[in-house]
């Protein structure tokens, strides 16, 4: 069956293209919409203004208006941040349209359960998320499908043999654990390193302020730089200048920055939470292209940083594994093709 002439209505948060709030979920949505269009789908985007996933009444009404205007029998792909907030709206339209919910982050509440129950299919971005939803809600296994995020090809980073350039790419908020990272870095000041924290400081300004205060309290202002959001060439330059990606997340459904780093042959030090081990994966010979530590554990993170900075053989081994893992990564067309399969499966 060809997608030519097929239409999909995509319900999105209104900030999908806001450069001030880049996120993995927004990037995934944008790339999937583009990929579906490239494959011949007619993609109708419906960004809905609201404070997702906690909308007010006008935002809920706006989703209802969008779905009411969708023709009978149409395929609707709804971002989970929106869908999980309006289960009563989805239920009202579930018998009339073919609804697919794209879950980036399981919210694990009763409203999400009702929203997913109304869907003909659910797409998750990791196997970890799929298992979480099946365990939590008892959904039919054949209705929940994984479409891993893709990654763009990128040049291999040159790197410094001593590995001092540390990079964290994540919006500055409690889930991403920059406070844990700063505390860990404060215990390895006897080594040569510098760390750039790339990510929005406006998502949670209070937390970002506390992280900045922590950097000052540990006397790290000359070694830890809060760089703010970067996209495009600016983000590519940050990766190119790095020796190691460090991700201190307390929770993470996948960790797209992990595969973005690996696409450049850049090793990763990350927390073993959620889908991160899945994103890190293994090189063809079975070796890990990075190090994993428990979340919310500054001592464990500091010990791993010391291993990286002190052990040249380890650095070389991780770089070899990262470059080998790079060759196994798949691009965004594969992600869009997987989503398209799900959409096709919901049509008559």
C-alpha cells in the first residue's frame, strides 16, 4: 500500500518550533512530520496553544474544535503531551477518527490511561517507554509500537587525547540533573577539564538559578559555563569541540542527545535511567561506547569522571566503541517509515 494521497492530521503543542524551548519531543515531532510529507503523506499540522500537559479550559476546547473539523475516518496523530491532557475529548471522537497517540514521556496518571485507551494505536520512542505503558495500563501489546528517534549523520569529532572538554546538552531543569553534575565536578577540580552546559535556562528559571548559584558556591565559574540554548550550527559546534558527553538525568525516556553524540563518535557518560542504556547501545563487538552510573548519585558520577580523565586506555577504548556504534545508528527516514506503518495499520 502506498502512502501517496494519504492524509494525517497531527495535533501538536504550540511551541513545536519555538527556538527558545528546544526539546527532544518537539524535534522528534518536527522530523516525523517532515518525513511523512517526504514519503507522500499530506500532513495537516494543528498546533494547539496551551500549557501542556496542564491546559486550561480554552485549550481543551481548542483540541475539541480541531478534532471536530477533522473528516470522518481520518487518521489523527496526537502528541502525548496534548492527548494525555484531554482524554474526554479523545473519547468523544475515538469512534469517528483513527487516533494514534505518540508518547514521548509517560505521565502515569489516570487521564493518560483514558487517553491511551481511546487510541487505535500508541507509538513510543523507546522500548523502555513501551514496557512502562504496558505494565502500567495493561494495553494490548500489539497496539503499542516503538519508533526509535533517528539521528543525522555528522563528522567525527577530533577530540583532545586527554579528554578535558565535557559537554552536557539538556534543558536546565531538575529532571536533567545539572545540580548533580555540578556537585560531581566540584570533587574533581584537581584534574584538567572544562564543562559546557548547553540547554534552555527558561524552562525552569528557579532551578537554573540554583544551578548557577551552585557553580559559584563551588568556585567553578571559570570551568563550568551555562551556555543557554543552542540549535543548528551552534549546537554542532558544541559537539565538535567536546571530548565527552555527560548526561546526569534523573529520568529519561530515551536520550536523543546520546545518539547525537555517538553520531559524531563522541563517547558518553550518562545515568542508567529509563531508555538511556537503550540509546547508548553497544558497538558490534559488544562493547559499550560509554559509561553508565546510577541517577542522582554525585559520588558515582564523580568516580566515573575521574576514570575518564585519569585513564588514557579507557578513553581510547570508549572512542573506538563510540565510532563503531556510530555505524549502527539509523536516520530519521527509518523513524518516519515506522510511524507511517502504524498510521497505515489504522486505516481501513
